[in-house]
């Protein structure tokens, strides 16, 4: 959401497309979703977004700490 809880232009556009997709008859909606799933780039984007949504509540850490931890793990190998 934008300032004051209003929808941004991007969010509004996304809502229009989602509403249109939901309004399609089941068979047509499934055809669109199958095409999205078969498009490697879009499928990868959806997977990335799903992982982000799933991990959103996990605690974060500074990037420098991540790099240091990664370096330590690499030395152990």
C-alpha cells in the first residue's frame, strides 16, 4: 500500500488483472495458469515470490554477517 493506506498504481493494475483472472470461467482460468507455469521466467518469478512470502516472518540479519557466515562454512569444507 502507498501513503495513507491508498493503493499504488502498480497494486491497482495487479488488482485489475487478478480480478479479470478470477472472473474467467474455470477452464479458461486454468489455461492461463498452465501457460504461466510453462513460461520458465514467470514460473521462476512465482517460485521466488512464494519463497519470499513463506520466509517473510523469519528474522533477518545484516548482509555482512551472512557473508561472514558463508565464508566460515566454506572453510570447513
